[in-house]
C-alpha cells in the first residue's frame, strides 16, 4: 500500500482517496489510531494523519509508525488551523510535514504526490 490514511471523517476520506487514485497511488484507510498498524505494510510510502480523528496523540502515534516498518514512510499530518497546539505537537513528534486543513486540501494531489515520491 503506498498511502495509509488515518481519518474518521467520511468527506475527507473521499477527497483524499480520490486524489490518491487521481495520481495512481493506492490508499488504505484506518479509522482509528489503533487500526493504523493493521494497514502498515512494507512498501508503505506515506502515512497521512487527520489530527481531528478521535484518539490521535501525535507524540505516541508518530514514533510507533516510525518503528513499525523497516522502510521509513513519510508522515504528514493535517488539522484545523485553530488547533495550533496540536499542529505543533505533530511537528515536534517527527512528522515530515504538518498542514492546516486549508493548506492540505488546496494542494492535495500535489502534496500526496510529493511525499509519496520522496519515500521511493
């Protein structure tokens, strides 16, 4: 699987899965932090984390993803711009990039393509 998406928002899932399909990259969705490990497989190139997903704790989740695979997928996170502390926590936890929802969705195919390509 090239992209693993952690997201419980059906609208976001649809938009992100559609953008992944548009650039020809398969995308698996985990609807909870606990379900992420079931979706990670060798060859995963990108993990995208919706910080609005219930139970997301970047300080716990990001290191867990980093140690789950021999290969090192890129990790990006996105969330509401009004949740500055959570965005900052994602950044300090080791995400390769952190975006506000507006930034992320404005450039969605470009962002996915860029981080998938970086992990090759």
